[in-house]
């Protein structure tokens, strides 16, 4: 396989990942909007997943802990 082809594949994958990051950010905004209107543990979990996917690990962990605590109630 040529170096050019390998480079193109890496560029394509990088673009795909960048698009996915943008989609997670948009999903996060919508989940947060829904949670402001009608909070639920399921939304906390989904928000946590989006935070994790957008490299907000500390916030994600805090939300997962909140989610787990709400389930234990």
C-alpha cells in the first residue's frame, strides 16, 4: 500500500471522528435541554455518555455517579 493511500485513509478517519465529535456535542445540547424541562436518570446517563465522548471525563463521571445514586433510590 502506498504512503499516499495510507495518508488519505488517516485523513478520512480523522474527518469521520471530527464529525462524530460534533454530533456528540449537538446531542449533548439537546439532552441537556430535555433534562432542564423534565429531568430523568436516563437523560443523566445519556448526557454522561456524550460528555465522555467529548473528552469531559470528570463531568461524565460525576453524572454517572448521580445516575447510579438515583437508580438506588
